[in-house]
């Protein structure tokens, strides 16, 4: 595991000076010694960067630490996210690979809510449910072991009571039935102990993931959280799959030892060649697998539903009049949308031209299509145009 002294000050290192870092800047993606940290905090370009201690930086999961904030291909900082390709990109990437992509988003905007994202909350909920399920399984398996042991003792005592009433011919038969009984118990016990051992390891894994999530939430940058959520979610999904398999493959079936004593015990000296038979019976698990889906269903069911208004109840009134482009670059309205701020009007005409009609009366052409567009829309979250056409 890396120690504080293993992380060097990036600024000093670039000057061929070896100096251990005591702070880490996620924005600059490098360590800072005390001297460089002072200049970093006063520099106009970095004064607003939030730094964390090296101790806290090293608490982040290795998958998060490996996330790069700079484009390896162009050595530029990632600035945008392309939903169409599900990739982050720098300014050069956009000009080379994403010129025709719609809906490019600013990383600075979308990572602001990473720590409160539904993905992260869902991972935490899954880990919490997994720990709850594993604790219940551990308790149930220990109870099952105690029950099987008590059943074995009860059957053993029954066998001994019968054995005491019969002559020495029962010696070999008693040994046979006891060995079969113990073997059956041992088989159940071995399986349960193996499962308990596996569950103990899984609990440790879940606790480690919970620790990682806590560290990520507290110390990781928004970008690191955004980019590392999927890898964390994949680890959680693997653990969840294993947990679900326990409920499906019979590992959690309740064990019961049963011994059927022969009804012809009175004829033991002449006709009976076996004391009985020992078998194992199972029944469905007595515990229930808990998932967050039930909680989500309860939340959804608690949302009040309002009956839609009738058209007869809707009244239309004129609020204001908007100017309309009259220049030659626009010919016949086909599609229209207005931003909430009322500062942007997006229009499409009969020729397939799409553009923004400004408040000063000018029309800025954005896109030309070979046929008229069926409609236009303006995304208010990132202020980008999303165009859909029917060819």
C-alpha cells in the first residue's frame, strides 16, 4: 500500500526536485508540498481549487486513484461529456471525434451533483441491504446448526433407549445407525460451516466497499466520483449476484435430520437387519431476501396521483406577443420553442433551416437539413439544442 512519502510534489518533480507531497489537488491531478501549496492557494488559476490531505487521498479506492483528469491522447484537461458515446472528452477530442454529436455537456456542470447522484445512493443502498442479508443468513445458519445438533441428540437418545431393551445383537446395529446419523450431521455441518466461512469473507468485502464509498463521498473529487461510480457499481453488482444465488441454489434451505425407526423392532433378533435409516430433509429458507426495490415501490405508492384536468376546465389567455423574423434567411414557420428565460427562441422553417431568433430581431442559422424538421426543442439544463427530424 502506498504511503505518504510515496507521493511526490508534482511541481517540484517537474523541476527535478524530490519533495514529498502533503496535499493533493484533484483539479491539477498532482501532489503539492507545503511551499508549492502556498503558491497554489494564491495563484489566480488555482486559488479556487479544493485540495485534500495526502492521508485522505490515499484512502480512496485504487480504481478511483487511477482515473485520469487529462486526455492521454491530447494532453488536455477533460472539459465535456458526450452522452452519445458515453465518454468524457477534451476540447481537441470534440473537434476530432464529436463534431456531429448532439447534447455535449459541460463536466463542470454535471459533476456538481455526483456525490448526491442516484447511482451512488443506489450503491450505498445495495451495500446496506447486502450487509443486512448476510447478517440474517449468519444468524439463520447458526440456528440451523443448533437445531440439527439438537435433533441428532434427540434421535441418539431414542436409539439408546431402544438399544437398552434389546440384547447384544443390537451392538452392531447401533453402531451402524450412529455412524449414519453422525455422517449425516457432519455433511450438513460441513456444508453450513463452509457457507458461513464464505459469508464471513463476503461481509468483509461489503465492509470494505462501504469504507470505499465513505472515502469516495468524503474525499474524492466530483469528477472522480462520476467516473468511478461504474467500477464501484460493478463490484457491488458482483456481490449482489452471489447473494441472490444463495437464495436460488438451495444453499439456504433449512436442514432437518430424520430417523425412521422400524415398526418391527420386536422381531429384531430374527428379521430386522437394520436399525432404521437416517435422511436429511430441507425446506425453503425461513429468512426473506431484502432488496431496495421494495422500498422504492413503497415510495412510489406514496406519491399522490392527481386526476388530469378536463379540456373544459382549461382557459387560454394572451400573456405577451413575441417578435417574428422577417429576413430572407427564414421562410415559413414549422417548429418553435421558447426558453424559460424567454431570451432564446428556436425556430425551424419549411426549407429545413434551424436557428435562434435573437431579441434584436436577427436570425442565427445553426443547421440545414435536406427536408423540413418535424419539431425543435431546447434543453434548459445545459442550454444546448437537441434537434430531431423526420426524413
